[in-house]
C-alpha cells in the first residue's frame, strides 16, 4: 500500500508539469497581455511597461519563462546583491499576480486571509465539501430506495426528481432558489452575510450539489439493480437472511463502486470553485477570481488555478483508489 501511494504521488509531478506547459502555452498564445487588457494600465507609458515586463521576466524566451515559473530561478537580493535559488510552482511558489495592487502574490490572493476574513480557497473548499456531502448523503440512499422499490411510485418519484436535477444546470437551479426562497418567501437574504456560519451556505450548497445529487442517485439505482440480479444475492436471500442484511452487507459494497469512481473528479471540481454558484450567491471564492484572471491575462493566477485543480484531482483519485480496497478486499495494489 505504501509503495503504491508513493508511486502515485511521484506520478503527479510529470502530470503537473505537462498540464502547466499546456496551460502556459495557451495563455501565452492568447492575444493580449496583462498590461494591455487591464483598463487601469492601458494608459501606462512604454517606459513603465518595459520596466514591468523586465521585472516579471516577460521578455525572456518562452522556455525560460516556463522553467523559472514552474521549477526554480536564480534571484538576486537588491540590498545585498547576493544570489539565491527561488523555487517555482513545484515548490508551492506561484509567483506575483499581475492584476492586484500592493505586489501581492498568488498564494496570498488564493490562500491568505483578506483583512481578517477567510481565504478564497476556504470559501470554495467549504462550499464544495458541503455540496459533495449533500449529494452523496442523499443520492446514495435515494438510489438504493428506488432500486428496491423498482416500478413503484417511489421509484418513479425518485427518477423524476433525479432527472430534473440532472437536466437543469447549476446556473438555473441557483436562480430558482434565489427567486423562490430569497425573493418570494423571504427566508433568505439576496445579499448574504458571510459572518453567519450557517444561513448563507444553505442555498449555494443545494444549488452546487443538485446536479451531482441527481447523477449519483441514478448511478446508484442502476448499480443496485445490476447487483440485485447477481447469483450471490439470490443465494443470500434463499438462505433466509434479513433483507437489510442482504442490502447493506452484500449488495451495497459492490453497487457503490461506480459511485466511488466518479467522486474523484467530482470532488476536485467542487472543491476548487464553481463559477456560476459563486457569482449567483456572491461567494468570495476562487472561481470568480480565476475567471477574472483569464480576462486580464494574469498568467500566474491562471497557472495556479490549473495546477491547484490538477493537484486536487490527483489527490481525489488516489483516495478513490484507496477506497476501492477498503470497500472490496478482493482489489489488490500489487
């Protein structure tokens, strides 16, 4: 197990490098730049722009810009003149952000506190975790219930509900929740107070987790129906075992494997921020910041968003593979 985990972690390094290279290349090939797309900097003099380009190394060859950002760079202390090594994104240093004021780094923008408020990553991660728990804790029991009550009104109701959530995007569900519960019923405020630890999180959690809830419900139902027809389940029922024992001890462990498979990419996407949900409910998370960085050609922020997503995707997939062995002991890591 330990050797398998170490191999998977080491494989993350070339994956991060390849994704970083592709992202960096696409960003550089896109017309415009950080100093001619930002409205506040369009009127700067050529001399000032030349100083900024030299400071950020934007006049260097493509390969040199990428290696100094991704791996390491030799820097000189302006006070002492001494040279030293500065790690790049591989070492957790995402560099300065071109669009912020006060020479803030990407790490400070994404993971640092903002005047006593939690970081943007905190808001995105908490919202994503809550949405994932909402989808899993409701989707799996609903899927199991629909499969056990196949072709009854319960099954039809669950299928109708799950199909409704899958068909609608997060954008539409978010607008509906705001319209019904904030505008008509007045149960929630349109402008959330994020100092409240519970109320402002309810609607965005439901909106973000609704599509995942419908998908997990339908997948669980299909898996349980397939497992339900297996010979070992019929044998357990023929032995006179209690129905609950057959379902929870024999059926669910095998039926839940396809659900565990999709939780890897799903959790990474939810945790790293979702644009529509954060905009509709004014969540101060990472999603809106990264979209703004694309518009401003903030290369460091764009690279950080891609690398953070890939990192969490790899971590989530690793946890999924480990969960396979816990749920099904027949799976070996050798």
